[in-house]
DNA sequence: CAGCATCCGAGAAGATACTG
DNA sequence: CAGTATCTTCTCGGATGCTG
């Protein structure tokens, strides 16, 4: 029994879901998806918003998401280039599942970063 | 506005939530947590269940989760060693948020793996 | 402004052998 | 059974420079 998972095939080393899961849970992947969930953003906006990301990693992340069908790239041929990235429907689906996780991490980071976690209450 | 996140501090490069998030979304981290959510498992059971994991990575993952307070290690001093790992309450919290994500990945892996959604190279 | 190519170091990750 | 120790390989990811 896998108890909630469709089949529990992620536990197989060669299951394709492993790769997909790895991409959306990658260091910059989650942040890109979460950043885009409120609406389309431009390249430079993403770069500023996601603290610490390099151009290389942002580009790599966006391109793989684009190939995966999670992110849509809208490049307009104006003379200062204008490119916007947005979530596809699939992108919104996965991001919706990502947000509670990120929220949890933000809430619990304070506990684990300090020393004592005294449970009272 | 962060739209749903507590503060959206994950976007700051030095936010402690980054590290925590990185651990629970790590390649083997998600699988360990999800595997444990149905109940305690022994070392060897985890090793078999999680296809492709090495002893080293399983040990490392388990130990960091233990330090993080997500996993509980119960070692009984019997002569063939018997050690069980289980989720703490915090572990169950985060795993509950992880499962929908894994389920999504399993469902979508089939589409993205072989499907002909690739225009033409 | 929006990207890509290249080089390079650090750490992740794997295989295997060994131990209590 | 449940790990640890060690060695090697490989990927991630940062810095930089170039292009349209």
C-alpha cells in the first residue's frame, strides 16, 4: 500500500516521476514557480526577486520548466527586449502544491535555526 | 505581496528557511519522508523500499532529519540490532504537504516522459 | 534588456569494504 | 542488522565575458 500516492512508483529508481520531482523541488525551481504564481514576471524581475540566483541558473531553470510545460515564455520583439514568464495551467497546479511546503518551511525555520525548541502548549 | 506565504522571506538569500526547504525537498529527503508516513520502518526496509539510494545517502538524510526533529530514531539494544525510524509530529506535518506534490509528479510524469508534446525538436 | 558559452571549485552522490 | 570509512565520480552552481 502506498497510502495516498497513485502507485508509489517514485520509489522505483527508474521512474520518470523522479526526474520531474527533482526539477520542481530543485533549489531554484521552487522559488521560480512560487515567484511566478502571483502573475507574470520579466527576466530581470525574477533575477532581482529571487535572492542569490545567478543568471545561469535562472536561465537553466526557466528553460527546463518551459520544456516541461510548466512555464510559458512570452518574448516580444521590441527593441529593448521584453520577455515575460508566466505559469501554465500545469505550472499553477504544481505551484499550488508547493506553496504549503514553502509556507511550512518559513514557519519552522525560526525554530530550527535557533537552539531550543521547548514544546509548551 | 507574497500572496499566501507568511512573509515571502524565502526569496531572501540568507533566510534560514532556504536550508530547511532544501533538506526536505532533497532528492532522497522527500522519498524518506514519504516512505515513513505510513508508519515506522527499519533501516533495511528503507534501503530496499527507496530504489537507488545508497547506504551513505540514506544515513546522511536520516541523520539530518533527526537533527531537524522530523524523524525519530528508535534503536533497541538487541543482539541483531533493531532500529526503527518514524516521523515526529513535525515530520508528519511536512510530509503531508509533500505527498500532494509527489502524487502530482507521478501523475504528470507519464505525460512529459513519452508524450509528443514536443513540437518538432 | 535578455540571454548564452566557458571555465572552475565545492559539495553531492555512488560503490565498496569494513565494523560493532 | 545497522551502520561507518574511504575513494572516486559527477553534477550543481558561481563568476565572468560576449552577443543580439
